[in-house]
């Protein structure tokens, strides 16, 4: 299902803002970055192997995607009572990640 919030007939004229999650040039990197924005482990296929090998493959892909997203300031990390939480963020025009006030 797709919800079009624009009035009928204006969808073609409207330009979507650039998606920073789709910035990587290589298709495999783009796919992993977009997957990070969703439920990463639930939608990451792995090659054949033991459950331990599959988990290791997913962990490596996750770590690379996490590093890229952090470098692009698309995620922010916060520690609360010893637990690290990640959240999506948007880089502002000055290049610094937008952080909401607590």
C-alpha cells in the first residue's frame, strides 16, 4: 500500500528530497545502508553455513553499515543506564547532526 500525501496530479511535478541513506555509490553498500534504516537482522540474507557463520556475516555487514551511517551523521548513539541506544538523525546544512533536546 502506498499513501500519496500530495494532491492528485502533483506527484509527477514534486521532487522528493535526496535520501541520504541512498548515497553510497556501490549497490551492495546502498542496500546494506537502506537495510540498516529498517530491521537489519530480520531482512539481511546470508550465504549458506552454520548458524554461527551466518550470525558472524550479519554482524560484519551491520558493523560496516553502522560505521558508514555514523560517518554520514545519519545515526546518533546515546547511553542510558549502561545501555547504548541508536536512533536515526538528520544532518543539518552545516554538517552537524541534529540532536533533539532532552
